[in-house]
């Protein structure tokens, strides 16, 4: 039985075993690269190219990218940025509603995110920098990170922000 199962997995097409994409590049200006997890390969981005969980997107100093995610949320990545898509999924709960989780890590630079309809229990859209975490269920906001400083500006909706230092307790609710 085990040998039949192994044979079945080996004979499956590669795309059946592969993780599904979490979004697509709908616009790119300049040179954008993706660092794929696991094998360390760097792939140049093309318009329409797929984004997967674990990808690190790197924009050049005169480059920018726009990603449309599978749930119609968006990320606009500014020049000179490095962004990792840590997690992105949608699950149906037993009540039939969507539970969504997006977790994006901004390592350097700036990104504007538009998160919509994260209303189900447990649904959350998070952008984290090395020093702060911003979470929302329905907002349009810009977050930046450079030299240990995180900046955040809310354009629409509510964003809860907290410092990632264990010495700083509490959260702050930001609105436009």
C-alpha cells in the first residue's frame, strides 16, 4: 500500500502538488525580483507573474510593483523595498463564512496595502516590520520601515498597531 501511495505521488503532475499562488503582479515598473524559498533562486518578475507564500519581493531603487491577492486585497510596493509574503489563505468555517489570514513582513522600504472584507471571526490582515505590527480587517494604509523606524499612515479604516519589543505593552488604534 505504501509503495502504491508513493508511486501515485510521484506520478501526479507537478502543479497538483505545488502550493497555490496567493496573488499576481498586475503592474510592474522597472526591475523587480522574487527570492523563492527553499532553493534560494532569484527570479525576475513579469506582469501577470504569480506570488506564493514565502516569496520575498525586492524592488530596485527606481522600481515599483502592484500585487492583486486572491481575495481582491492589494499591495503597492514602493522603490527600494523588500517584502515577504509570509502567509495568505482563505478557509471556509463550519458556518460557511470565510476566515482569511494575510501576514506580510516588510523588511525594508514602504508598502501600501488595501485589505477588504476581513470580517469573519479570526480573519486578520497583518503587516509586520522588524519593530512593529499593524493589523486590520478593513483598511487602506501605508507602512514604512528604515533604520529601525516604522512609520504608518491610515488612509481609510482602522489599524491596530503595536511595538514588537517585549518591553512595550499595549496597542494603539489608528484612524485616518
